[in-house]
C-alpha cells in the first residue's frame, strides 16, 4: 500500500457505502494509511448530518445506497456543503453523468490499496499538486482533465 503524501496524513474521509464489508475494509485500509475516517453510513440524511458536523476533506459515495437513497443526490447535497465527492460504484455510466456534482469516479471492483492510491492522488490533485501519476481506473472530473482527454 502506498502511504499518502505527508500533506494528506490525518485528512478526514467519509465513506457512504451500503455494503458493510466493503465499507469496513476501506475504513481499515484508510486508517492504516494515516487518514481519519468518520463513522460509516449508508443513508443520505445520516451522511449529510455527519458532513455538516465534521466537514470531511473528501466523501467516498456509492451510487446505490440503502433503501431508495441515491448517491448522486447525496453528492449534490455534499457539493452544496463544499465537500468533494469521489463516486465509488460499478454504475460507470451513472457516475459519468454526475460530473457536475462529483470530482471523480472509481469503478468497482477495486482493491482497498487501489482506493488509497486513488484518494491520495485525488487529494493532491485538488490541492493543485500534479506530481503523482493518476492511478488506473480513477476518472477525474474537471475541466482540465476533460480538455486534455479531448486533445488526445
């Protein structure tokens, strides 16, 4: 597992995932890498309440949540709170349709190590640090990335 940049150690993450084992595995891996992970949640309203109280540096949000809750709707809410969202879902086309509310997408299946690498890259990218290579599988949603990909 790659350690996060020293600037990212202690950064606070929120994981909103309806698959308990996936969420627990991610939490354990992020904590081992030096991140602070808020209590796990799988509901829209609970996630908004936690975000308002704790203001995480990044939220990892699955698109399909418990019950009828939807991760894209949650991402819109979190964006309004100025919390960046990384969509973590196997629903790739739905994730791509959410480019205006999320900062990126990491499609399932992924390993916990891959997710730590993706989050480390994304946090650096959000700070303007482009020194890390983009992990495979991670799609970053921003104008610079869109322009570069269009030029290829």
